[in-house]
């Protein structure tokens, strides 16, 4: 699979990065989807024993569970598991590193030398 092009933006000026991106594999995606399904169905199982609330929440949780699982699967398929790389600071010209694990965009970081903030831009969903 082609690596997405990651760009860093320092105060409106875009700078190319040297980066490595890892996406979730199919097993990890299925685990995330199963967790979402489990949360919904667990909620339904707990609310069965609560009077009045079980008339609404239990059926909703049972119906929404598969939809939540599919939503989580599709959303996580487009998000990075790991973004790691380096960029040359636009202000002090020092090489600064960034590392994000299980984070969703936008990614914000600071230059380690001059503390200038920058944003690591994630490509549009169709470009990944």
C-alpha cells in the first residue's frame, strides 16, 4: 500500500516531512468493531433489569450495536495507528521529530529547539 504524503504546517507555511505511517490491520479493525458492538449490547444487557428504562434503551442499544460496529470499522480504517517522522523547523532550521500513537488528526507538536508550534497535516480521506 502506498504511504500517504504527510506535510507539516508552520504558521501557514507548509513543509514536507520524512514520515512513516502505519494503519490498522484487519484484525485490529475487527477488534475495534467488536468492542463497539460489545459496548452497545452490554448496555442493553444491563438496562434489561432497570424498570421503565428497559422499554426504550434496551431495544435501541440492540438495534444500534451493528450500526456502531460498522461505523467504527469504517472510521478506524481511515485513521492512522502510528505516525512517526521528522521535519525541519521553518524558524530555527533544526530537525525535530514527531510521534503519534492511536491519535486522530489534527496532530499538533512543537519544535524541540525553539518551541515553535506546528501542525502535522493528515491527507484527505480519498488520498490515503
